[in-house]
C-alpha cells in the first residue's frame, strides 16, 4: 500500500525557499505517521505543500467555475495540477495541518479549496473512496482543533473519501495522541 502524507507547515528561509519546521508539532506528527506506516511496511512519501507554488482559487469562469468543473484541472499555472495528478498514484492520504486562528493553515485552505473544485464533481476521480486520516495540530493554546477538523469533515464529504482518523493534537495531548495515530493507520 502507498500512502501520501501532505503537511502544511514550514518555515520561510527566503523569498523562494521553505523548510519543514522540524521542531514543531506538525512535523512531529509527520514523523509519527511515517514511523507507523513503515512498521506496517507501507510505502510512504511526505510532501510539505508549503514548498510548492500553489496559488489561491480565483473562482474564474462562468458562475465561478473555470475548467475545473468539466476538465478537473485548474487553469492556474502553478504546482497544483501536478500534485493533484500525482495523488492518483497513492492508495491513502494523511493530511496534517497546524491550527491557526481555529482553522487549518492558509496553505492547507488554498490547496483544499482547489482540490474540492477539481475533484468533487469528477465521476472518474482517482481520489474518491480512498482512505484519509486528518490531523489538526494546535501548538500554542491548544484551542481550535475541533473547528479545524470540521473543515476536514467537509473535505471528506465533497471528495467522497473514507475518513479513518480525525485526530486533534495539542502540545498537551501529543503523547496520548500517538496511539490514536497508530490506531488510525491500522485502519488504512
């Protein structure tokens, strides 16, 4: 089985370079997932989406739908279409975002907005029916994980995926939630 981990947290080094925040809670969850997947002998790949050039949806075209509705790709010339096509190669996905202002990160919202537009009405989708695990990481106060996970509930609904884990992680419960991560991975 092949699993793709998409994370949405990184530190900006300069105008064109981002590195994963390896000291943060989001990356700690990435490491836990990679470890658990390798224990199951799954193929795993991690992509930090913040390193990609993905622009916000322009709601272009007639009534806010560009070519995404019929051709299931985006008119914008950036890294989204390539990543969207690449996702087809995987059997399951793990989405891990930090919580900012009780929501998923800006890069996660941008990516998922475009993913929903291109895939939600795609009868030939290679994503529909696949298993997903969604993890919301709140480092500061620990607040906002449930609100963030509700955004993933909408994603699950519109993409018609199978939610196998919906995990709120805070700096206060991280050690406990490691077991929830492993349990969810067992269901992939």
